[in-house]
């Protein structure tokens, strides 16, 4: 048995306008499996509309799936909200929907927002403008995720566009998160050197895949027992943090 399992906790589906229309459950899961990625997190911008389809499809693959949203806060910061079940993800989706501006997507300009079933068939389109900021603060997004048993993870914290550190300049003390994500364009070591306040914090890296080719291009190694642990996402995130700090990550 493998000692460690590769986790790519930031992968978009065809519901994200900026992601490929082929980012559907069978193709995404098959790609992850072939590349030896044992755990993925599937998120879309301000929506978890394809969460159920991915969880259902995952039963046919040797890939564990967390599902959820990549919420854009009022400050313009991206935060992953990952769950281990479709119900919690849908509940978070509904809560976030109440904080969207209520504009419509422009598919010709921004891209398609495709809803799919477990087999990858298109079952509809989301007409809402998803690629935009909500009226929720970073603190609120993290708290709402935790209330529903999910793990909140500030996404690509090093990135100029929508990354926590360039946008806010610091990790707000009121934000309760277990781990933070560095983009695939910077190593954990580089991030710690640039932002010394990250020294004590557990950091993960993910691909932020928008196309099949991106899947697994950046991964975090998770111990095999944790990879298989059947515990709620929030608890899993706590264990992941302990795992990373124990490993010096
Ligand atoms: Zn993002
Ligand atoms: Zn993303």
C-alpha cells in the first residue's frame, strides 16, 4: 500500500465559465486516476451545482472526491469551501446564492456554465453570473463553511488576482482555517520566504485545474490513513493540517 496519496484539492468543472466544457465527471476522474491523484476537490466559482454528479461518478473510480465552491468574497478573495457530501455543499451553495449580485452570465464573453450528470451529459446551464464577488467577507465565508462541516481553504494565497495575501496584505486574525493553498506557480518554501507570517501555518499546493491537462500538475501529499479516513471534511482538514506540520510541510 502506498505510504502517501496525492491530493489535488482545487479542480474546476464545466460549470465554471473559465473552465473547459470537457471538465465533466468521467473525464476529470479518469484523468486524476491515470495520473495517480487519489483525492481531488471539485469546486466551481460561487456554485456547487455539479457536486452530486461528481460524488456519484467517483464510486466508479479509485479517486476520493471532496466537493464544493470557490467563493469570491466581497474583498475579491477566493476561498475554497470543500465538503464530503452533496447535501452540505448544496446548503452552502444556497447560502452563497443569496449573496450574489443577481446579474446574468454572458456565455459568449465569459464562457459556458454547464450542469452535468454523473455520466457527463449536459442537463442544463446556470444562467447566473457566477464569476463575480459575493457580498460575504472572508471571515463569513470561512465561518459558513465550518458551520456546515466543511473545510475552508483560502485559495492561491500568493496570486495577485484574488489571492489573500496580495489583496489583503495579511491573513486576517478573525479567519479560522486549518490550511491555506499556495498556487502551483510558487512552492511552499518560496511562499514562506516571501511571507514570514506563513512560517507556522500548514500550506497545501493545488493545480487550480481549468482543463484536463492541468489536473495533478500540483499536488499535496497526504498520509495513506488520512487519505482513507471516513471523517467529516472539517475534521479531515484538521488532520491534514496536523499531517502537514508533522511532515514539516
Ligand atoms: Zn481562484
Ligand atoms: Zn479556482
